[in-house]
C-alpha cells in the first residue's frame, strides 16, 4: 500500500470551505511536518451542494515542493484548480395534501379561539363576521388528541399549495398556551401507535423549511388591488380583518402574517410585488423588533421593485414600558376596542381650503414634537395607563381608527390616508 505524503486529515476539525463558505471543509496535511497545506487544498464534504475539491498532486504543488527541497528553483505558483460544480439536484418542494386541510375544517363549536371571538372577548363579534374569516383563511380545528380544541392556521401559497398548518392552543383570553404543527402531530400519532406514516409525510419532512410563504398569501390573487397589512402572527391578521373589515372593497386592508419576528424575508415578500405594504411589528425591549423589521424592509425594498413598504411606528410611539417588556402586539390593543367603532359609514373629507381636517389633526397629535417632547396623544395615553376603566374606552387605538384605517368609510378614504402620510413625510 502506497503511503502518500499529503493526505486529507482524518478525524480532524472542519474548516470553512473556500467555495461555499460552509464549515464542512477537510484540509490536506503534510505527513512529514504535521502541518496543514495552504488553505485552498482540501475537500468540501457537501458533495451534492458544493463539490469543491483541490488535490495537491494534481495542480503541481507536490512536485514543486519536491523540487524546492532538492534545492532546485521552480516558477510554479499555487493556483486554484478550475472545477465544475456538480449540478444541484434540489429536491422538489413537497406540500401537504388538500384532504389534510379539509379534515381540519370542522369542530368549530369546540374551537377555543373561535368560541372566544363569539362569546368571551370584551366586544363579541357577529357570527357572520367570524364565519367570513374562517372561510377566507381556511381556519380549522384539532378535534382530538393532546391539542384538542386548538385552532389551525394554514399557510397556503399564491398557487393554493398548503405549505404548512400551524396549530395553536389558546386559553379563555385567547392567549397562547401551546404551539405545534399538524404534520408533527400526525407523525407523533403514527409513531406512538406503531403504524406507517402517510405517504406524503416523508417527502414533506424533506423540505428545508416548512413555513415558506405568508399566512393569507392565497388571498393575494383574489384581491389584487388591496393595500397589505403585514404582521407577525396569524392571530393578529385575523383580528385585523375582524376590526377593519374584509378585503371585498379594494381600499380595505388585506391582512397577512409572516409567522414570527425572524420570518420576514425576501423570499416570502416576493409575492407582494406591486403592492403597498404596511408592516406592524410586535413591541419589544428597546424597540429591537421595530429596528429589525425596518432594516430588513430596507434590503427587501432594494430587491423588490414595484412594491412599497412602510413600517408603522404607532405602537413604538405610544406603548408604555410594561407593554414592551411583555412583547405585546396590535391584537392586544385591538381586542380592548369595540369593533363597531372601526366600521364607520362616513369619512371626514380633506378641507378644500388647505386647512387640516380633523383626521389630519388627530394624525398630527400622534407625532412627537421636534424637540423630542411627547405629543398630546402620547400624554393622554400615558396618563390613562393607571385608569383601567378609561383605558378600555380610550387608548392609542382610538386615534388609530380616526387616523387612517377606516377604509370602509368615504370613497376617498384610502386616498386621504396617502395624502396625510405624505404630508408628514411618511
């Protein structure tokens, strides 16, 4: 058996690959010195996705070293071998079958989240409105097992493929008590009973990411002209639709969700090309969530031409520190309001003589002064934190309704919003 001076390190640590930058690179070692060869010599273990391999015996390195050790001069210079990557055979994305989704579309009488909307929230919703959001977003129920009574939030892409079904269990206040995914529940059920998993589950588990589209994305093709409200969680998107109205009118917001804070990315937002998008991140300590989304949107905007993104700082301006510590979101504020106040029939027109309308004044009150002082709305909001009876009747979102979200009002409601926002550099 021939002993080679240069060989790939055995049982050594992985290094960063000079091609794909992944830490999956095994370097060559000189058996005479025990030292590594120059860092370009080695093999990437990601053979299917990278296939980088530079052998010191094939590019002249070993011969050049041998000549140098004999005292001979050589003009050889180390260069990277030209190599051809193997074609990337990326597996085709697998989807959940439609029949799995269909099986969740029942049991609403035991669905805690749905029943809370009808009976337990401070201002219960009409049955027709709840039925409409169920139909729009294909909401469902887990009817048995350890997640019984939980709601299902399906992530369906613009081509109506079911990419994931999130399972959420809520308490009587619609606060989350447990989170899961339906494919995981199905797999656990079969493993526990020693029965074969469904045929679709194995290829589905091969997907690198499960939640790979927006919640509500399937509605984009049905409502091609509506402005988009983008939030973190499906629950908030449901509340937004119940409060501000369904997207039947082109000026009404179409509420979508990314799944969680870190899930906002370009791949998901590609479906929003050509749309006006308003983002509402959850609250967080020191405004980190707002900052993260603002930075991400800046990069997404550069790559996604034809779309307009604006990150709302409404909650950042008005929320007290306790709410930031708890990571509250828009839904936590909305649910304290009477949804009927969000369904006005009239919209205050913009004054023809150039004076600020009432809506504009209310919007202006929300802005902090140039000196950094709290606006009038902020002062009122903070002063009401200790008065829980008044807080239910009046908080930041009373301005929120007056300001720019009543798209169900007058014919020029959305146009008015655009004018107001542009007037203040937003």
